[in-house]
């Protein structure tokens, strides 16, 4: 027997026992064995008095808030009687001990930070920070023009459109309360002034310590998406490809649609209660995206990369508003599209990691990029060598994307490869006329078949 995420050993009853019980109550429950040394062996000379168990329970109850009452019993270990105090996961979190909050992580107690306390409480009541009314804000802080832009995004391409005015729409999407209260999410999304909680620092670096250009953003969340991507485009390379078509094609250093997904994920899933700014660092051969806020508890990096997880939203209102604006297709699918974009582009996959209290994504560009011949070989395995020889690089990429997603639109293809809509239309037309692909069904609601 050894200490772990559910078991703690103590040689005698003390405040450390109460601390451990609080940590267990704030996690998944657990037990403390009293009268046991660090190796799990009974302590010589330890005994349990007639009133010991009740006194222990009373002390735990009086020193915790909200009060927890552990289950107690005497158990036999190695021929000796020891005390066992156990608690279940407490439904109302967090529980404190003398004004301090602990949580059990593996075999030790972890003192919670203010942000962790806040997140644990919101999780316990099944709420998110952005869903709360902030008394500091009023309708004077909200730009109704920005709300109308949001409505226009929602209506784009839809047969049933929103015809409400801006204020009515905010009510329907539950971003303001009937009495005029402004939710945190509403201010983040539609503020008419700087949003300091949404600060993003961007820099173009020639090396880790030499910055060539920088920008600080404190805009509303929708504006930040385009402003970040604009700064990135300013500082990455673009090549022109001659294909024989009337217009030359443009190809960015990175798949822009994948970068868009990364930026949207940053903005939607950021911990806005943290005082830290989001950071984006552009180097010659890579871009680093860092965001305050780790992955949700219970989701590992491996699960994230492999898609083996259930999406848990930190900012429920922000995420649902981005989804209504058609900037998010479905929850939990963004990572797969990011990886797919880099694979199709012929680049190594992005690297995901938890770093310094937050989450970082690093993407790599042409220094790690496959040569045209290597990309041709990769696609040739899937499409056939003959196909790889006949088609341009962009045409091969289009076909591979259609094999991965038969309902992908030409606009999505243009964003994915960083080329113009016209370039995609010309290449798609060529592929159809020469029997490589077939359009089945109407422009809306149909799909592609790779022949």
C-alpha cells in the first residue's frame, strides 16, 4: 500500500490531516489513514482513545468551510488498529481549511491559486465566468454597430435569418439580462472601448531576444481574430505559383485556414480571469501562440492531438456566439482541422504543450517543409504516381482536401491554402473537365467525389 491520489498516511492526527481531507473533497474524494508511517506500516505505540474518533470529526467540521464531515472507522493494518477518515468529492466547491484551498494532485496536496479557486467554483455550479453579469458595464459600453455586424455574420448563407434589432438580439442570445445587466461575454464581444482583459501581445522576432515589430491588441474578440491574422500576414512570406492558368496563384508560408483556427481557439478558450496577456511570437521558421489557461482537467495533450476527448468549454457564451457567427463549425473539431491543414500543406504538424501556466501551440514553416518532390511522393501514395505527375501542387492539394472532406467549399479551400477564390475556381474547373473530380448535387448541400 502506498500514497496516491486517493490515499494519504499520517502518523497522528493534526491540521495536516484536515488539509488532506479538504484536498480530497476538492478533487475526487479519498481517505487519510492515521497511525501509519510514510511506508504504509503501523506506527509503533500509536493507540486510538475512546473519544478520538468523535473529536477528530468535530475538529474537521469546525476547521473547514463549507463544513465537511468525514466517515470514520477503525481498520486493521499489519495487526494494528489505525484510524481511517474518508470523504467523497464535495458537491459545492471549493472547500477551504483556515481560509486556504487545496486540491489533491497525484500523491500531494496542491495549494490553489485565485484563478484555480474561481474555475473550480464555476465548474461546481456548472457555469462559466463569461456568463456572469458585471456591474461595471452598461449598455453605454456596448457598440450596437458591432452587434449588427454579428447579426450579419449569422445571416450569411442562411435561409432563415435574424431580423431583430441589435438590443433584441442581445436579449435572445442571453448576453444581457432583462434589467439591463451586461454579461462579461457581451463586453468581450461588443465593447466600444479597449478590452484590457483581452490583451494580445504580438511580435516579429529575428531571434529569441531581438524584436523587429510589435503590436498590442485590446479590441473586441471578433475584431481581434482579423487583426491578429493581419499582423501575421504582414510578417510571413508569400510565393506566387505559375500554373498556366490566366492568373498566378498565391501561396502563404503557412496554411492560413489552420492559423485562423488556432487564433479562434486562443480567443474562445482563453482564461479571461488571468492578468496575463496572450502572446504571439513570429520567427523566421516558426510561430508560437501562447494563451493563459491550461487544458480542462481530465484532458491530456495526447487525447487532444488524437481527438479522443469530449470538448469542455471554458467560456460558454463566447463559444456559442462564435458558433452562431459561423466562425466555429462544431465544438472539439478545430484541432483536427488544424492538423489536416498542415499535413495537406506539406508541413510538419503543430506542437501542442502546456507551458508556464498556459497552453502553447508552435507551428513550423518552410525550414521544415517538404520539397515539391517529397510532397509529390506523399500524395502519390494516396492518389497514384500518374496523378501526381499530371497535376500541379495546388491541384494535388485540392484533391487531397476533397478526399478528407467531401463537403469542403471552394472558399474553405482558398483559406486553407492561402490562395485566391479565383485560383481555386480555375483549378477546380480544370480537375472537373479532365475527369479527376465530380460534383454531386447542388452547390449548396452537394459534395465532391474524387475519381
